[in-house]
């Protein structure tokens, strides 16, 4: 079912950067829940972070809170049987979205990539995190992953609750009570946007519309730089007309090395058009942040080929000076930890890198042709 949401004024949106900031806030919110908790996450991996969430959700169930959790079938493949049992025994209603099955063939590619948590339908968290140690406690190279989440209050929370309710109905056949309207909490103008595979691509459409109309800047941070032709064309046109176009992408640390190499085939034309490309160095850049003039987009969508073709995604668009400033400052800090790729340096890269990029580019093109 196609869903579209309107802009709502009177919201408060707080930007939280990295797991050591947002996980304690999310856990505290669970501890204060009084009636309901709704969680929807792509990446869920048994470990220290998940243990804390399971304990908090267990305590909530003991208080009589209604707890429902949707976990993607692929992203949750490292959720242990023991932890599933702990959740279900505690009283958490656990649903696995599109469990992997060989006979499904290419339908296995359809994934729920959203990251959403709702507390009593009055407070929402949305962004790019998973419930996994990679976002805070992992000591692996390139960790913890650099990520952002938003805490949201106000009328738009009802739309985020509707988003969860619709998927719950689709997965279980059971309808949840419609969310209640929420009072105004701040000054932010906010709208929920979605991707539902090729069926609905509001996030992409909104980004393109803003890039086409950009006057001063287009700044985009993304983990997987595999943009569609229409997005690449819009970025080049914006740069040619004098807009400050900057792409902040993952550097040497990534969980998908083939994407890192395959994405390089887009660099030359973008650089020649005046787009500035920066590769983040300290750890894996997993954030998905767009800043076009005064407009901000945050959420789960990387705007890459795969996300836009197969996934369920959810972002929020925000217009508010305070959040705009915080996002601007975040990107500026991150740029200081990047290596800028220039057209001159790119043309001088060694031949073996060019071969590796070509091979992975060809493989990615074959994968994208899968129906």
C-alpha cells in the first residue's frame, strides 16, 4: 500500500552523533516507556549492545508495556536463537521480515532497511543505526561505525507510528490501533519520506527536486556511493551552475569492499563537473545525511542502486535553522578527517587500482540486472 505523508510544523528534532551518544538516550527512553514500544531494525547482531536492549525490553514487558519488534531476515541472521528465545519469553512480539528461503529466489533481495524506534507513540528515534556492537563497542579495525540518529517529538511522530503499523499489518495480518495526534513540541517543519523498492521512491524524488533547485550548496554523506544516473546527472548540473557540491563517502574502512571499488567508476565525470569528493579516513562512515541549502534529510537511505531497487527505507526531511546548523557543523568536522579526491590525483592513480575498479564495476552492473 502506497503511503505519503504531509509536512508538519511544531516538531523538535535532536541530532545525535555516534553510538556512545544515542544508545544511552534510546535505552533511557525504553526505561521510561509506560504503554508501548515499537522497534524496527535492519541490522541486529547478538552482542553487548543487544544484551542491553534485551534487558531494557524485558524490564518494560514486566511493567506491562506492549513491546513489538520487527527485525529484517537478512540483517538479523546473526541474532542468535538464544536471544530470540529471551525476547519472546520476556513477552516481546518478534516478527522477522522476509525470512531467507531458497525457493524465494530474487525475492530474498527485498529487505527492510529502516531503523525506527517509537516510545509511547510520543517519542521517535530514526536514523541509520543497528542494534550491534559495530556502532559503539567493537574493537575491530574501522570501528565504531560513524553514525547519526535523530530524536523526534511532535505531530510527525504519528506518521512514523503509522509507518510501523502498516508494516506490522503486512507482516502479521493484525491491525494496530491508529496513532493518536501529538502536541507541538518545537519549531521544526518535518515530513516523513519513504522508499519501497521500485514501487515508491519518495526519498529519491525529494532529493532530486532539492538538488535541481539548489542555490548555494548540496552536501551529501553516504556509506555506499552508488548513485543512480538521475542523481549523478543532477549533481553534475548543480556543480556546473556554481553550487557547492560536496560528497562525503566511506574511505578505506567499509563492510562492503566491492562497493568501495565499484563506486569509483563515477568519480571522473563528477570531479570534472566540479563536484568535490571526500573519503572519510578514521573509521567506517555509515551515516546518511543530506544538506541542500536549508533543507536536511536524515534516515536509513543511502540513495544507492541497491537501496532504491530492493529496500524499505525511511527518512525525515527537516527545515529548521538550529538543526541545519548542527548538520552543517557535523559535516564540516567530518570533512576535516577526510582525504579530498581531486581530478588531478584521480587521473594519477596506479593501473592496478583501475583494473580492480573496472572488475568490480562490471560485476556490480551484472548484479543490478537481476530481476
